[in-house]
């Protein structure tokens, strides 16, 4: 048989397999379609945001804020693009592997009638190419719908102005079809190689390599990604506030892959926890969990990713925010905080009962550090301060004693080096290069990038600047009376209340970014769970028929499938929680290294919501699919097979 004829024959069988077994391939098709749509939408929006010009008529300060907001959008869309690509590859590969595993007997029969290993590989890869092409064909128009939804979401959350639109680019067609085909082929490649290596008699009897779930590839993948997650956990405490947070929030992804790869070892064991009083249905469910470990692991894998991504990332972010608030609470020495527009001059100091006040005016700033090819320009914020008063209010000690004249200090954000020079541009004013003569202690919650002494920024610029004054009262001062007097100058709040509100405002953008990322990632992972359950049920019609022919009722079979689904869901939630715990471990170690106090904050309402949604979705999907699979009389299915 010539190679060209063999390829044509494999291609023909691939097309017929898709047509005849479309129910088995529906999940893979949906995964490819959604993956292409998300990647296409995120890429188009990323390019549109990076090239978007600020609207005409903006003031210098508004233009700086627009630049800063655009940078945040580009960063967020880049993260979404990366996570969408990762989830698409992971879920598509899991779905294809499960689909191939459900067809072991069919592939074995092909081998027995003369098909070679290469022909089996070409058959499966041909199916992947067809699925990738069809998925991309549907994913391209769906991507336009997704892009419109993402654009609306970006406008609703205030990331982009109302005039922002994602722009279509002709070359995206080639990119989208390439993405669909590459993701599908890459996802099917490992499964195709393994299917071609299995001996046909072993596949028919389900012995030897065909029955082995924990393959060498699976062991290597699990241990490799476990090592990657462990490395991130170990290095995170040495990364500082920003680096530690970034590494801790990246732990869930490799940890989830490791847990998913090793899940066939754990999921059947958790099936033993099914209640003993569940009767025949419970016994059957426990037997199925142990016998069909590959199916159980395929359903649990997207759940592991869902829990690790949502719970792990959200918990790590919340831990760093809580740690930042606690650190500032320990470092800030003030009784009240007064907010005004523009410096309050000497009005606060003249209020009876006020001992000291640190007045800090905030200005947007564009600064450039480094020289030549190493120069980096960023947009951030600067505080105009009285160095002595600031040091007393924020436990800065003697670190700011040299800040005076035409010079600057590195702020608590830690993004500006403590030495050298920095080129500064304020709204409508270029200050040029100024020496960095001091540095405030870096804090977990960040803060201003630069500290400016009085006289560097003109008074005209400070008149409209938002200003806060940290006020310390004299011993024995009457708090209500003093607070009432300060309320005539500006908005007064306690230090604790102000710190909490400031932390929420400071993390508002990152919280929104995290919400979008977790929402899209969680939704995609949840769809992967549904796909696995649907594929599994489509291939279990004969199994259900055999159970019913031995005397079980339809209700008992459906109840058994529901119990099995519940056990797999709980196993996926547990393994996902283990992966999320890696992010918490890294977060606690990082906060302890930076602040001296380890902090842990678990978002329990979110944990409960994720568990509830997972149980409801898997339970409902299992109930619907098993009820549909047992609709026909069992004798008709068994007779048709014979």
C-alpha cells in the first residue's frame, strides 16, 4: 500500500468517524471553538488597547492617568491571552485523550484488520485537524461576540473610555485557524502516539499497556509540574512585594497540572468515602470509580484547574491585600486622616487639640530611570511631603533626613531605585533629571513611586491635587470637638477606616483584573467539566444497558451515575484545594519575609460558592446525560452491538 493511498484512506476514515461519532467529539469541538474565540478576542483587544490613542482635549494629568489605565488594560489582556491559551491547550488535550481512550476497542479492531501504527496516528491526527478547522470556523464569528462582550465589560469596569472598540484585522483569520488546528493537533498528539503503541489484543482485553492509566508520560508531567510549583513556592519569599505576589499567584497553574496528572491515584481512593448505606447504586458507583479511573480523572482534571485558579489566585491576592493593610496599620502613627483638595495650609495645625500633621499631596508623574538602552519610562504617582512630618507619621525613621532642595526620594512602592537619578515629568511640567537622595521603606501594599520635598512642585499644580493629612492629637484632647473642627476643613476619618478604604481603592484595578481573569478562566474550566461528563455518558450506553439487564432499575443506574459524579467532583475539589494551598503557602512565606508577620486570608464565601456551583453543575449534567443514555430499552442496545 503506497503512503499516499494510506494517507487518503486514513483521511477518509477520519471524516467518517467524525460524522458517525459526533456525540463523542462534541466536547472536543466545543473546547476548540471556545479556545479559538477567547484567544482571538483577547489578541484583538490587546492590540487595539496597545495602539489606542487618548481622546483629544485631555489635560496633562488626565493624559497621564489614561496612559496608566491603558498599561493596566494591556497587562490584563496579556494575562487573559496567556491563561486562555493555557486552558485551551490543557482542556483540549484532556478531552482528546479521553475521547481516544473511549475508542480503544475500535482502534484495536483497526489494528487487527491490518492497519499499522502510523495509520492509526494519521487517523487520530486527521480527526484533530478536521476538528480544529471546524472549531476555528465556528470560533471566528463567536470570537466577535466574545470581543463585544469583553469590550462592554472593560467599559463597564472603567478600564477603557466609551469610545474604545476592538478593531478587526484581516490576518486574524489565519491566526485563528492556525490556533484551532495547532491546539487540536497538539492536544491529540500524545493520545495518538499512546493509542498507536498499544497492542490490539491488549486493547480488546483491556490488559497490559491498554489498562495502565499512570503512564510514564503522565508520571513525568506530574512530577515536572510539581517541581515547578514547589520551586515557585521556595523562591517567592525572596522576590519582594511585587515578585513574591506574582510568583504566589502563578503557583496554582503548575500545581493544578501536577494534581490532574496524578489524580488517577487519588480519585478512586476517595470513592471509598461514599456512604455504605447507599445500597446497590453505591456499590456500583464505587466499582466504577476504581475500574474507570481514566474517566474519573478526566472529569476531575478541569475541576482541579477551576478550584486552583479561582480559589488559589483569589486567596493569594486577598492575603497580600490584608498583609498590606496590617503592615500600614503598624507603621502609621496618627489618630485621624483629613482629606482635602489642595494643601490645607496652616488650617489643620491651628485646630485646638492637634499635635502634629503630615500633609501629603498626590500628583501623577511620568518618570524615567536608567540611561540609554537601559532606560525605562513608567507612569505612576508622587507625593509632595514634609520629610520630617512624613517620617513621624509613617515610621520612616531617619531615612528621609537628606530629602531637601531640588531632589527626590524613592517611594514605598519599591519601583524606583534608591540611588542614582530619575527624569521626572509632572502634568504640564518637565523637571528634568533629579538626584535620588533617600528612599522610604518598601511596603507590601506599595504606594507612591516618588516622594518630593516642598518647593519642587509649583503651588499652582498643588491647588487641585488630592491631599491627605495624617493628624496626631495632643494627650487629653477632646476627640469629638477636634474632629468637628477638622470636618470644616475636609473629610475626616479614623486611621483604620482610611487605611481600609485606601487599600480597596489602591487594589481596585487589580481586583477588577482578577475578577475578569477568574471569571473567564473559571467558566472555561467548568465547560471542560461538562464536556468530560457528556463524553463519558455517550460511551456508557452499553455499560448502563448491561447493568439494567442484570436486574437494576433505570433509577438505580441513574442514581449510581449521580453518586459516581458526586464522588469525582469531591475528589476534584479536594485536589484543587491542595493545588490552591500551594499559593497560600507561598503567600504566607512572602508576607512573612517582607513584613515580618505571616498573613493568611482565605475567601471562604468564594470557596463555598465554587464548591456549590461545581456540585450543582456536575450533578445536573450527570443526571441529564445518564437519564438520556438509559432512555432506550437495554435489550435493543445489546442486540445492536452483537
